[in-house]
């Protein structure tokens, strides 16, 4: 008759609950029994290793300093502007001016006679961050479509009557015949239907629906009259 007691080698015995006062090592740790101090104390001491806990933030700071220092050194070495020996000395000196000075050259009537694009803003300081305040003068005004809508508050001069003018509001209320008499054309206008078929610069010289260019006639050059035969014999 076999014994009902489990064998000492049965793994179930290792996982079975232990009696009070009989501590054993962790069920999942097969490295060996607990130390003699733990057995004498009767429980596992709840503590942590100070060196291990403090080493984690110290390592984070150390790797951050190493990464930041490496990137700084690389940028300082490889981001230096290359010197072009073929560069014109006057052009080089002109480009060394600060950005606000170079942008100030572009305006109507200035060195570069053209309107400067609105995003090219002159700001205080040398940094190009958008948080830098703009200079009070020298920048192109930002005009939006709604700013161009005429009204009496924004463009009062358009509504003021005077010599030869009746104001924008009264002009817009006129009918077609009154507008034609008010805005007279110096030449007879071209019919709208005919203008589509006439090759011009506005339609790239093509016109519409198979139009053909009317080539002007070449002016005739008058040939000199032949001299009389009698006069040729005398010569």
C-alpha cells in the first residue's frame, strides 16, 4: 500500500504554505535558502540600496552632458563658414552687414527699387526668433483683402464730392448709360466677341477657336526709274 504523504522531491511541497516561524527563501528564487540573519529575524527586511537608486539620475545627467558636449563640439567644428577664395571682396564686405541693414536696402525708391515681401520683417537684436519685437518703422504693411474694401471710414476721400467728381457711392448707383457718359473712352472699344478671336499679347498670340494672325503687308520699296538710253550713250 502506497503512502499518501507526498514525496520530499515533489515540487508541490516547495510551493505549499509554511508554518509560522519557519521562513524559507522566495518560491521563485532557486538560488538557495535565506541568510541566517533573515531566518533569525523571521521576515525579509524592506530596504533599498541607496547607491543603486542614486546612480540612475546621476547616469542620466552624465549621458546628457556627454551628448550635449558632443553635439556642441561637432557643430563648432563643422558649422564654420567656408571661405571662398574666388569671392569678390566688395560682395563679401556687403554681405557681412547685419540682416536689418540688408533688408533696409529693399524698398520703393531705395537701393533695390521694389516692394519688400511682407514676411521679411526687420526685428530688434541679432536673433531671428519670431519672439523678437519688430522695428517700429521700415517694415512693409500687412494688407489683407478685407482692408481693401472701400468704405467711408477707411477711404473717406473716395466718397468726398468735388470738382469733376461725385463720390464713389453715387457713382456706383448710376446706370450703364450714365457711366459711359461719365467715363468716356478715347478710342472705340473692341467688341467683346471679336476680341476673343484676335491674337494678342493677352492670349499668347493664339486667339480662340482656330483664329489666324493677319500678317500686315510689307511696305513696297519704290525702285528708281531707269535712265533714258540716249543719256547712257552720251556717258
